[in-house]
C-alpha cells in the first residue's frame, strides 16, 4: 500500500489537489441529488411485483342489468383467452371474487349488485414465463378498455394487480369533502376529467353511485277495492312475479330443518324489453288477478307507476360527507402524476375557485368565487403512504444522525471531528442514488428509488461512520505515540486501513447482491452496494483531506523532521 500512501500524502501536501477533491465530492453530491427532481432516478414507494394472477374489475353504471354486465365481461374474457400465458379465467357476475388480498384492500369482495363483475385471471408460474404480470397488465389494458368499455356507456374496466406493498384503495385517491351532494358530484367529475388528461394515470373512476331513473309500483287502494281485490293480494303477486318469495316449506329426512319453497317467474317472463314506463306497463298488463267474483283483473288497472330518481349510497369519513376519485398508475411512480394532477387542478379551476393549501403539504381547499361554498380535496392511497413513509424515514435518518453525532462528540470531545464523521456518513447517498441510476440502465424495467432504498441508506450510516472513526483513531495514535507529522500520519493511517475497509465493503457488496434482484428489496440491495462503494471512496480520499484541515488533529509540531 506504499503507492496509495504516497498518493494520499501528495494530495494532502498540495492545496490545489485538496481543493479539487473537495470540489469533486461536492459536485458529485449535488449532481446525484439533482437526479431525483430531474427524474433521472424515479422515486416510488415499492416497485411492481410480478405475480401469478391479476383481476379485472368491470363496473357498469348503477342500474345496469346483469345481461349488460355479462356482455361486457364476455368481451373481456374473449381478449384474455388469446393470451398463451393465461391458464384459466373465472368470472363472478354480480359479485366480487372470493376474498384475496387485493379484494380485501379494495373492497371488491363486498360488491353485490347486477352492474358489477370480477374476472380472476390465473397465469403460468412467474419463474417459467418471460413477461412479468405488471407488463402484461400494461399491454392488455389499452385493448380491453378500447374494445369493451364502449359496449355500455359509462362502463369502467380496471385491471388490478396484487398489491406489492401497503394496503391502499388505489395508487392515487382524491377525497373530496363538501356537504352539498350536487356540488360534490359535479366537482368529483371535474377532478376525474382532469385525471384523465394526466400521463401515467389510468383506470379513473368516481367511487359513487350514479343517479338513474327508477319505477316505483304503488298499489292504488281505491282501484283495488273497486275491483274486488285485496291490497295484500296485489302486493304479494308483485313480489312473487318480479322478486320472488317463499310460498311454503318442504320437509326432508336428510335435512335437520325445513326447506323453503321459493317461487318466482322465469327470467324471460319477468325481464323488461327496455327501460321505460311503457315497457313496465306492458309487463303489468300481462299479469292478471282473480277477484272475489271470479273475474280476471289486469294488474295495470290497480297499480300506479311512479318514475323517480334512485337514492345513491351516502359515504362519510370523520363525520364529513365525501366522494373518492380513484386512479391507478401504469408502470410509473405515484409521485409525479400526482404533482402533475395537482398543478393541473390549480391551473384549470383557478377561474371558478379561490385555491388554498390546507393542513397537509399537497391538500387543497377550493372556495367557489360565486357562492362561497368550500370544497376540501385531500390526497390518500398509495401516494399518501409514500409521502408518509419517506417523511418517517427522513425523520429516522435525522434522528440517527443526531444520535451518532452526540456519541462521537462525547467520544472525541471535539465538534470538528464529529463533523468529519458525519460528512462521511451522509455522502454515501451519492452511491445510493448513482447505484439506482446504473441499475435502471441495466434492467429492463424502471428501477425505482424506493422505501427499502432509504432503509439501506440509513443502515449505511453505521458503516460509513466506522470507516471515518478508524482513520481518525489510527492517525491520532501515530501522531501521539510515534510523533509523526499530521500529513504523514493521515497518509499512513489511510493506506493501512484501506485493506480492511475494502474487504468489509466487498463482503457487504457480495451479501447485498442477493437482494438486488428481488422485486421488493432490490432497492435495499442496490443502496447497500452503491452506498458502500461511495463510502469507501469518501473514507479513503475525502475524509483524509478534512482531517488534514481539522485543527483538532494538531497533536504534533508540523515542522518536525520526518523520519525516513
């Protein structure tokens, strides 16, 4: 290591060289940090997870028939059948699939109406196919939505992957709060329309029931009495014909309880040809009841048909009425589409509303300039989890820095030496970010800087601090016990400790290489590899320069003649 010792000593003995080292390190730090806002390195909570299954949610407008839902679902299935990697497909009409992780998180398991269906798609094993599930979903989303959504106007088809991370309703959720239902729906539609214009956002949907026309059948008591019928008789025939009802029980020795006999008309008899008052009248005309005199009375003569709007489900959160606008991201981070959507909302709605920021950094408040009505927009979903996680990890990083700093101050009784150790710890972020940039270049899919990457960065602080402490302690001992000049002591200490530092780094890199290919913990592996490389370079080149400039390292007379 004599050559390396000579190299370090030449750097320390030349002021221009020391300045060059400092400038290069600081420039590398600035350039690496700028990779995040310039989108050279992309930030995300967790990357996509390749799975052996995904689901397709088919949501028709509220009030759609099961036949319409079946028609749209069959269109989706016909496209999926053409995929050679698809092993089997299960369609659940009018309900969600049996409970799975995605269904539990997104609430699909609780769906129970004629206008919804869920299609579960099973694939060949992920280890035996080249295309990952999220790439397949990305490829199929366009053709499926283009071919099947126009069948019934207002249909929303979502391709849902198994979540790789925390349980969230969607990648991006805009919660809209205001007590006025009409305003709530109108504003939610504006937000959804803006979301549809943002690159990277797909599967836009408003989590609210559509208002549609209903036909209420009300028995006319006066007409019923004049016709010689009973009100109960009319009510029962309506339920029996259209909904069905129990008309008796059956006993069976193989069953411990009675079996109910359920009676109703068949599908063809009770279904309407179209959704109109005339179709209802035509159907009721075909139903007849026998009165007390044995005469047949058409049901239409004793029933009034009233057209009315449906009553949508009312959703509350924290005792406030609200509606969710949902959006998924398509192979991109949630951060950047949200920022674009937020900017677009503020720009396009500024003429109608006065816009303010509220309790949270990205949340907005819209005040109608004409009526003064207040509408709050709060962000939720995986985007909020991402922000909260990065915030918490940032606080954990700051707390770790403070604790390490205080311990080193107590140990060295010097703030300057503590600052040197902290500088070495923080500068490992250069390798973390650059490592992700290199990983992105050599991998097929986008390699994101994730929450696990930050965990790796925090873990690196101990390694980086240890390297700096080793150099400082060894240089101090050489200066005190051997009476060597500061520059020579620092050069010898750096050259001597270079080998164990590099061996430790190699061990960390080899161990972390096993994590680098994992879809979830790949960020942790790359952070440890890149950060360790940066920590070694900083420890062996930059830290000696800082030590040479630190007055706390002055233990001997600099003019002492060097021993050959």
